[in-house]
């Protein structure tokens, strides 16, 4: 071809640059799922999971937990048919006394929780009704847009802390005694450190806050928000409609068969929506509170893996099949084409 | 609409037509934003996302920060707008460069240097050698005394040979001075995009004496973007300027092609949308009911007693927004992104570089690579596509004597050489026709050797062969042609050239022997275009046999003929021809009719046979692709026998015992109908047998079949895996593509020449071979490759990988969006159906962008099987063809997978924190990391 020299020279530059990437020749590793790999993977997973499950179950078993539901019992007999009225009436005596026995020795610290059921802290209207900015710093006092419908008083003064969550703060109180001796309840350090230090300002003081008429607790306006640990705990909204929140800690050991007497101020209204209230005392282990779920799950998965491994071994022994047999390819086997690769 | 152009008239030419200002821009600075936004919002997906984003502005219902939708939306819009803007800016720059180029133009009788954009219709433009032509011009003068100039039209049609252009007869012999003052009128049609036609008239105004109407053809024009070569200067009248030039009219954005995968994704998106609506309605209703029965009792939620009219809508709309993440906003962008990477892989592929010219393959259309794997029919051209299109003169039959049969090379045949030395008149005349009857331009190289520049490879082969047989075409100078034969120089004056068209299938020249003054007509053409016009006394049997024999060997045949023309007859005919050439309407047809009047009573001289070798690897490629379940149709303009021979030699059809070739023929409707039914009957019977049945049809029968028996022919098309269609015109090729497309087949058309362009544009995928017939096909195509054998790699490797990757990526995008959406839905069941979002805006955005969109891009370099395995077992392609990796059932699998994973992730995350103590933020983080791990696991598992 005439002039081919010049075109060849010119088109040298047209040749794209070589690289492994552009030629799709990057080194690659491909795992082929041979029976050996599959079986050994299952066995390894099973062998790891089952012991982990057993250990966690054991840890969960060592936790001692006392749950006492008191919302029904703490209504005087005369008001049993009219609970809502009882709880809303300010004149009624809301104190009530409960006793229970410690089943096993409980080592300190013993955590005191209150547990609410059928309480939707995760309701959209509720979750959103707070102003993180206002909680954080004094200068954001007027940041109440998100707090609707509980942002300001009737006189248009901003409420601090504003919003439905703060407004409905839990206000039952508990007093503990064993054998006639009062147990000290430590209510410090029950909230997250980060919440206390960063999210709730030390210069923000409650202002225009409710005085306990409709909803929950009232706040001492001389204590900054960062010290109001009950509020901080409450403001961490729960994900489920049944939830526990930390009330305080007992820093004494309790012996088995000790009888605990609790004096409860039953103030919080859960009767409107048929919610329950319980008091929970619990010790902890390395996996936290009592939780069998993790252990059971680990054991189940480990068990399934072992079972599958055994099944595959049996299949492999009884009916072996050479690896990469082309006669199994769909076009070599006209009768029944199988989907999938 | 006709145009009247007043040459060199500064007053009238001013404002009637647009100035020569090129503008390829889509936008201006002012309209960019609205126009671009409008274009983007005409897509359904974008409208949907905009609606969602707008709803999110309503803080009562939005579950998350509006920024989480507006951010990506604006980002996506910005990306595509920036891309458009960048492209447009580049177009603007190149326009500007062209517009500001300085050219010599005559203004008020003086030659001035002005910017190209100021040229007006009617101006006289002067060009020097190697100048680019700034607008479409009608030539009126050149430096050549014969009025010829040479142009290179590569930018226009990709053909690299030089073309001659003539000044019209009326302007012949004008000198420099006169050309400045010339006045006249050019009558021509309105702007169109046909670069092969220009039907105009020129009339010079007094004081020029010759004020006859002078016809103008495309030969008298030089078009925008061509280059003036081998000519010192030329000048012409601007007839079309700016965007109205032939080139300007051809430009334009071709309709975007939608791939099967895209269509499927759209369908699935629609299905998800319906699912989403259902979920929203169910959850919304349940939410409203729950609100009325339960939530009103919950004093801490503080529902107002009175509510606005839209209250009923609030919860459903919240769920709509919550569920809007089901349709991943990023899917289009990431698909576009990876598809352009696939295209780049094709461009970069070392194994698809033409070793001869070093031309890499190129993907012009970056959006359709996965369609390559779903091709079911390949329609291929023959010449230049399957064959090399390098023509070599092999045999000939002159006056009944066969040359070259023993040696296989007529040039070395002693008998022929002897006949030449002995001066046998038939042989000499035969050689003369070979050397004269063509449009080849000889050019002397610096070393003194003669180079032939030809548009047609056949002509080049004939001229070369003639030269080797001592009949050397030395020089072509306007109308005088010089031939050297055995040392003596013969001169011919070319009186007329009766051009080749694909309808006429022959070309002729009328020449006058300068020595004797005799006028003769020399013709060459296809056998059926020459032999019927032989004069009554001549026996054409031997020629028919020769044609038969040659085409059985797979050679291309041409018949050569001549006759003497009387002076009177020529004069009379010449007038008719002139008149026909100056008609503005149906000129081509009129000329063909007039030509017919001269081309009769021919004395047939002989038959030439030209070999066109098969390209390397063609049979293997066809065999492999056929194993992959792809059906082949060959569409060629060539003769039936040649086509069948080529088909046999390249595995296209199998020889007798194994294969069967049925033929549909007939000249009338009835004959075609009968033959069609017969073939159909055999087809139906043999479908069960393992026999390769193919049918062959010629252009004439095809025309009838397509017109009257479309249904039967369609059935035939579905039944047969192979077909050969010969003698078909470009538009028939396109029709066949349409036919197969209408049966819902994915078609790929591959070709190399201008006659394949329509077929390539019509097909789902057009592949052009950047071959020797110019680049026209390659330009129009979606992919251009150097050799036919690269098709195998294009389909099996690039097509298949693209399909697999796109199928994975698109379904994965839905999977990960559904996963997170299901968790949201589950959470809404335990949050009082109030539409609370478990996840906050930041984590949602991070999930969509960092955790899922970017890592999955790894799958774009994923290979499930090695290239070698795929090439060895082309059957693997069945999966892609049948769309096994992306269809409603695989999608249902992914859907189920996301549902299952969501359940697992949700259950674990609400229980893991001794559940009574779980806080929303903790749960949300646990669930999110669960999703991230799960999807990463899926990516790792699915990519190999």
C-alpha cells in the first residue's frame, strides 16, 4: 500500500498506552467453591460460633434481675376503676410501698431501671420535638422551631428545655430500704459522659419549664442542664415502645433472701394509654445486662453450619461428582436447563 | 424551496440567507440553565426525584433533612450539566476557530481578507492550495487551464482519494480580471444534506456573452471542510453558508439507542414504583387508623384536637418520602459512569487493534455495550467486511477465450501475453476499456512512478492489471486522457462520463480517439446490466458461462463492452444528456433514462474476474459466534453465485449433505409467492432435523416478498438461522433490519461502505469496519473495528462482561436501597406507624454514597470467567442472550435477598442491646453497620 510507512508512523500515537488496567488484565484471585472449601468453612464457623454462644449464655445467666410491675398495685382499691382520674388528681396520695426478696446474691453496682411498656418514645411527633441547639448553649435559647408543639409558653416565652420529650419527663421516684435501713441510691453518672459534656450545656438553665401540672417532672431551675441527669437519660429516646431507663445505682451488695422495701411515688400517667410501669434491679456481666438472645443466636447459627457441613460431607461421600464436569453445563444437557450460573 | 443566488452582488446578497457563521452549539450563555434543566427533567426518573425533593421541603412530613435528597439530586444534575457545558464549550471553541479563520473574498470588486464568518451567499471566495473550504462553493475558476481542481473530501465522507472538480462550461477560460467582475444567477435547491447531489443551474448575466443555462452538478462544487489539493488556486461562489451547508445539514444528534438492559431496568423501576405506592397506601392507611385509635390517647404526643384538611395525607406522604429511597437516585449516574468505562476498555483493547494500520477499535456510542451480549442476529455486508476488499485481477475471458484458468493469474498467462504482442484487436480493445472506462486519477509521485487514486477498488485493480499488460494509463488532464501502449502514446478525449449508480449497475464513457476522430462508447458493468444490451447478432452464451464459472470460484465479475457511435447520434444524444443533467427534479432518474438510450447494441468484449480475498479469521469467527447462538444474514450487492461461494468458504453455510440451501426466486408476484411457500414448507419440516438450512434470495424477489408477502417472509426469517440476500440495495438492507427488529430480535449490523450506513443506523447495534471503502460506515456506527474477526472479541468478551457487570450493578443498586428501606419500614411498625426515620440524614447519605456506591465500582473490573474460557465455550453467551442475569425473576431474587437481609439485620439490631435498653441512635447505628457489612459481603460474594 503506498504511503503505508507514513500512516504507520503517524498512528503510533493512536495506539493507546498499555496498562494492566486498560487491558483488563489486573491480577485477580477467584475462589472456587469446591466441596472441601465449603465444608471446612462451615465447620470452622460452627466451631467458633457454638462456644461463643455458650459463653454468652452463661454470662447472661449470671446476671441477677428483679422486675416488679407496680402500675396496677400502686392504685388504691377505691380508684381501681378510675385510674386516670386518680393519677391526674393532685390531691390523692400517690405513695405506695412494694416489697420483694432478692433471689441470689447481687454484687454492686446494682442498677435501678424503670421500665415503661407501650410508650412510644419513637413516635415521629415525639422524637422530633426537641432542640439540640437550645440544649447545648445558652445563646440558642430562642431555638425552638423544632420543638413544636411545646416550644413556648402561652406568653410566647421560649421554654428551656423545650419540646415534648423534655415536657413528658418521667417523674416517679423510688426509695429503697433493706431490713429497715435505707439504701443509698447514687443518681450521679447515670447519663453518658458525652451527653453531659457536649450535648447539654453547663450554662443552660431551665426556664419557663412546666411545674408538673400535666406531664412529667419539673426541673430545678438553678441546676444547669448538664447536671440534670434524669433529663439527659430521658432525652435519649428509646427505639422500642418497651424500654428501660437508668434511674440510679445502689452501691452496696445485696444478699440472697434480703427483703427490699421500695417506697414509690407513683406520679407518672401511663394509665391513659394502658402502658405499664415496672421497677428493675439488675447486676451486670461482661456482656451487659441479661440478654439470652445473643447466646441463642450464636448457638443456632453455629449449629446450622455444623449441620450443613455434615450434610455436605455425607453427600460428598455418597454421591461424589467430579469438579468442573462439563456434562452438567446447560447446553450439554438438553433436557432440563437450570437457571443460574 | 429554490434559491436564486446573485453572484458578486453586494446589495441583494446581504440579509436573505444566513452568514457563514458556524454554530454547533446547543446552548447559549443565556439559555443554558433553563434549556438544560428542561432536558434533564423530561426524563421520568428525574421528575420523580424532583417531586420527592420538593415534598421534602415540607418539614411536617419529611423524615430526614431535605439535604439528603437535594444534595445528590443537585450533584447529579450538576454533573450532567457540567458535562454538557464542557462539550458545548469545546464546540464553541472549534466553531470560533473556524469562524475567525481569514479568507480572501471579493467585496466591491476588490479582493479582501475577511473572517470566514462574514462570508455571505453570493460572495466569491478565493482559495489557495491546501486551504480548507469555508462554505459550500460553486467553482468558477481554477489555476488549471482545463478548469479542473482536486479536493480531498476525507472530512466529509472519509474517502481519502482525491476527487476532481470541474468549473462549469460557461466559466471556462475566464481570466483573473474577469473573475473579479463576474455577475450571474445560480439557481439551486434549498439546503439539504445530500453530499452526492447538487442540482443547480448557472446563468451568467451580460456583459458575458454566453448566457445559456449551464447545468451544475456536485462535480462543480467544493463543499465545506474539504481541502484543496494539487491546485494552485481556485475560486467559487458561496451557495450555502453557515449551518446550511451540506455538512452542516448532515450534522445533528442521532437518536439515542436504548438497550434491552435499559428497557428492563426501566420496567423494573416501574415495578418498584408500583410496589412503593402499595406500601405507602397500606402503611399510610394503617398509620391513620393507628393515629385515631391509639395516638390520641397518648398525651405525651399532644395531638391537637382540630387538624387541617390535609391531615389525612400527612402520614401517607411521610411514608412516600421514607420509601423514596427504594429507587436509587444514583443508578443512572453510576450506570453511565461504568458504561463509559466499558467503552474505554474497548478503545484500549490491544487485541482489537488492526495490525496493518494500527487503528484501535473505537466505541462511539458509550451507552450500549451490554447490548452486544444480547445480539441474536448479525447482518453482515460481504465486500470489505468478510473479505479484505483488496481486489486482484485474476482471470479474464476475452472473445470466448479463457485466460488464467491454468495459472490462476491471467497476468502471467502466456496466451494472453502472446495475444497482446500479436496485437489481437479484441484483446487490445479489452485492455483499452480496462484502462479508460473508469474514474481513476493517475498521479505522478516524486520518484516518477504512477499512483492511481480510485474510489472503487475494482477499478483500481483493472487499471493496475491493464498497466501490467502494457496498457498504461499515464495521465488524465481534464478531458484528455493519455495511454501508453507498447511505447506509443494514445490520446482520447472524454466527451461524457455516464456514471455508475447502484441502480444502473454499469458505467460508461464516451470517448473520442484524438488520432482518428472516431467516437466510441466504452462500458463496463454487472453481467445483467451489460449482456441484455448486447447487439442482436452476438452470442453471449460463452460470457454467461464465463460469469457462471468465475462466480463459482467466488470471483467478482465485470463485463466489458463497447460500440462505435456516429457523430450525429452523439450530437443528438448529447443535447438530451445536457438537458437531463440540468433538470432540478428527479435528475438521477432522468439521466439514467437518457444513458439507456446510448447504451444499447453493445459489442461485448469479455469478462474480468477479480479476486477479493477473505479476511483472516472470518470462518472461525462465524463458527464461534454461531455456536454462541447468533444467527447470521449476509446482505450483499454482489451476484448470487459469488455470494454463495463466499458463504461456503467462510462457514456461513454448510455444503450439501450437511446443509441445504433453498432459494427464493422468480420475477413475478406469483412465482415469488410459490417459491416462498415452497421454501417455507421445507423449513417447517426441517426445523427438527439437525441440518443447516439456509435460504438465498435476490433483491428483486426480496422486493416483491417484502411488499406483498411480508407475513410469510417474516415467518421465514424467524425459522431460518442463515440467509443470504444478494443484489440488495442499501434501503433493502435497512428494511431487513427493520423486519428482524419488528420480530423483537436484537440485531447487529456490520458493514464497511457507504451503502451499509442506513443498515448500521437502523440496527440496534451498528458496527463499522474502518476499511478501505472510506470511513463512512465507521462514522455512522456505534462501534468501529479494524477487522471482522474482532467482532468475536467485541461480543464475547466486551459485550458479555458489560452485560454481566451492568446486570449486577443495576440489581445491586436496587438491593442496597431496598435493604435500607425495608429496615425503615419494619421500624415504622414498632414506632407507631408514624413515619419516624430510624436513620438520620447523614448516615443515609453516607450509606448511599461512600459505603455502597463507590466500593461497588470494583465490579466494573470483575470477570466471572476468563476471556479464554468464554472464547472456548461461546455457548456461555446463551445466558446473556436470554437475559438470564437481569429479568423479573432474578430481580425477584435480589428483592427477596434484600428482604431477608433486612429482617436479619433488623431483628439482630433490636435485640442485641438487651432490647429493653436499646436507644434509637444505637439501634440505628447497629442496623446501618449491619447493612453495610451485608452489602459488602454481597459484593464480595457476587464479584469473582
